[in-house]
C-alpha cells in the first residue's frame, strides 16, 4: 500500500519512467522546477481524486470515434479569443508513451 502523501511522488516517478526521463531531484524543494524531465519533455503532474466530467467526457467520446481505427484520440481545449496554437492538447498517457517511442531525442551537438 502507498504511504499517505506518497501518491503524487509515485505519479511523478511513473510519468518520468514511462516517458523516458527522470523525476527532478528533491534537492530543489522549495524552488520552482518541473516534476520530471525527459529528452523531449519538461513535465508537471497533477493528482486529483476525480477529474470533472466536463473535462473527461470529450476524450471518452473521441475514444469511441477512434475505436478500431488505429488512430489516437485527442481533445483540444482552447480559450475564446486566444490563438489556436495556445490550445491544450489532451490524450491518454499510454498514447503519449506510444508516440514518444516515435520521437527521436534531441541530437547532441557535434564538436
């Protein structure tokens, strides 16, 4: 059983591992820093007892539309009056994990 208060730490560790990165050191406690970093992403995790239906229902609906197609369900959340490029893209972590397997990490600069 997970210790009380440790669930958020476990989420940070799992997200980092799944996406091929590391949880940011707790030595930076009190400083503003991400929860995890990978060669491609800088990440923040949020743990809630339950996500609101208005947030999860569009993804569930999109998953039904994508079933059997081999395509990845994706929901875009955009604020009125904001640029489309600022929209938030929401997908399942498993789908993101599958996608990151197709993304090459940044190349090291040559000497």
